[in-house]
C-alpha cells in the first residue's frame, strides 16, 4: 500500500524541505461548501491561496467569479496546476498580493520558525485569513512546525487579527461537508481588527 501513495505524492528531491502534496488533490483539503459560504459571508472579490498545491482551490474560487491567485514552493505543482499559479518559496521572503481573503490550508506546519514572519506577512495581505494547521504529534512529510491553536491565535493577535467569534460555526460547515477535512479539525478564521 505504501508504494501506491508514493506514486501519487508530489515531493521534489531538490525541494524536499518544502513538504509535498497528493497528485489530483487531497480530499481532506477540499471544502467547496465552506469556500462558497465564506465568499458570500465576507463579500470576497479577491483571494490569495498560499501553498496552492495543484491549484484546485484557486480554480474553484476563479469559477465563483472572483480574482483568484495562488502560489506554491514546488515547481512541479506550478507546472501541473489546474489553474495558473506562481512559484514562490516563503524562505526567500513574503508574497505580497493585497486581496480580500487569504487561504492557507495544510501549509503552516511545513514552515520552520525562522520563516514564520514571511508567512505572517503573506497571510496578512487581507482582512480575512482562512487557515488550517498541523496539530502537535500530527504525522506528515516535513512537519516541522506543528502547533496548538493557541500559538496561531496569539501570533495573529500580535499582528492585529482576532479569531472570528463564529469560528466553530465555520468548522461545523466543513464538518458537515467532510467530517475528515483539515478545516473541520483545525480550521481557524481570523479577522483584522
């Protein structure tokens, strides 16, 4: 069984410090019902997908009629993306793209501490931040920054953002759609104060 997953995993040897993803998308990363709800709820006209993988979320947001842009650190993802995305490694600096919402699912656990400031500056391009995070002890390739929710809540609080008081409601939307989704397990939505 492990060979099967090897065939469907994108991990570039020269970029193996960046993490990886499943080819054709990870079912647990995809919550289109939640995405649509957030676009309506926050009147989103533009979104930045941070760590886009193969661009499935960017493609969905584009089909909703909003300006959708994303980037990924793995060149293979950029070349195979379902929707055009940019190539950028957060170890080289933040990615600037002012927008209404930043979307960052299953990426932050791959970012070493010294590059977290670049991640935060990238996430704060928008007044609405949607993210998931690896929990302590959660297995995964190159999980170097698994943190409890309190870590991200305090860090974003220091940067002028508060956890939405409706966060559990947003998680319930994801859970109803896909009980195993990353968002239903560790999703956080922050709003600029």
